[in-house]
C-alpha cells in the first residue's frame, strides 16, 4: 500500500479547507496557533510510518489524550471505571455541565471533560502519577523520548480552568472523585498539555489498530477491550459531532481543540491529522475533511 501517494492526493484534495475555521481561544497559549498549518501521518500496524505537510511538527494534543487515559486505566484497573462513567454519546459540548446534574454526577462518557476527569482520577489512584504514566506510554509507543509536556499550555489551562474545576467539584459533591479535586485537575491539565506530532500520535495510537498490542509486541488491552475503546471513539470521540463524523469518515476518531484527530482503521493503520482551525463543535475543519477524503479514496471504514 503506497500510503504516501494517498496522503499526497488527500492533501491536494483538501488544500482549500486549510485555514478554515477558528483557532481555539479559551486559553492564550492556544490562541497563537497558526491556522495555516496542516499535517497528516499514517502508521501501519506492521511499523512503517509516513506523512505529509507538517507531520513532524509538535502540537497540543488536548482531548486526544482522553483515549490514552481510558486505555491505561482499563489496562491497570479492568472494568472498575464503568461504575463511575457511562458509555453513551452526550449530544452536548465537550465541557457541558447540564447532564451531570440529571445523572447524579455520573458523566455520560469518558471522552467529554467530565468523564475524562473521572478517568484521570482513577488513573491517579492506580498509578500514583496519571500524567507521568501517560507520558511514559506515549514516549514508548512513538519511540520518541522528546515527547513532552508544554508547561506554558498546562499553566494556561490551570489559570483559565474554572469550568473544569466546576465539573470536578460537582462530581465530588456526588462522591464521584476519589482524590483531591485540585490534584485531579492538575493531572488532567498536564495530560492535555502534552505536545506531539502527527508522526508520534499515529505511532502511539497504533495499539488500537493492532487490537490492543503495543509496539514492542506486548499486550496493553485484550482484543475485546481494544474493540470497546474503538467503539467509544466512534460514538463519543468527536463530542456532539460524533454522528456527523461517523457519517463522513466511518472510523473511530478522537479530536482535541489543539486541532489534532487520531483515527483508527482496525487491523490496518492509525491516522493522525492536525490543523488548528476548528468548527463550532471543536473539531479540526481540515482534519475531518482529510480523514473523509482518506476513507473515501481507500474505501476503508468500519462499515
Ligand atoms: N484542555 C481542554 C479542556 O479541558 C480540552 C478540551 C478539548 O480538547 N476538547 O477544556
């Protein structure tokens, strides 16, 4: 499979969409991102990785980190986490508070902020260092020891973190947080603030294309748990646009407001795409367009 040729075609197809949308502006550290950047990488299940555009430039992974947090917590703690977070699409924005009150502090799914806070809380309990566990995993899978936190982004998240703090304290009022809320928030913000390139992200997410098997051949997740994580990415990974994403792309995918998206073709490859211009729901405009073109050109999807 000549991945590089496909990516070149995809880039040519979507060029007019690069620069469309709005860069995330909820924290100053992300506001300065250049909307004209675009990168895309494919990591094959057998190892090779290739890309086009700015595929080796690091960007802020933001909510793409939620996939890794969930996988690590399931690997360490089995099914326990499902006592505390649901598995239904929210149909609401990623930072919404409304359902939490109706559902007694149990977030709809692990890929909205409230759900990710619960997952991070549990990961903190089982590992003692949630953000460190994630960084170690990402470095190992990408083979890049330079993958790191961006302290400017992390501190900016904390400074402007009132809404995430509200989610955390509300869930704590329903006894759905085990650790002190400020500690959970800190680990969550630092996880979101990991910077990595499309190359690194595609390699790091490839265990989900390998049905749970890591780059070194060891197993992180059972085949069944890998299927479940992929299923939740499909139904919940792009927030209140998950239906539209499934319709257009047809793959499990997880987006972040840094403009990154990780998508999985089970049994074949992991795709990472990055372009900072976002649509109204917080998903990269050029990123979704590129994944749409990729699956249309190759005919690959989970359907
Ligand atoms: N750090 C962001 C937040 O917590 C992540 C949101 C996102 O990428 N959708 O608000």
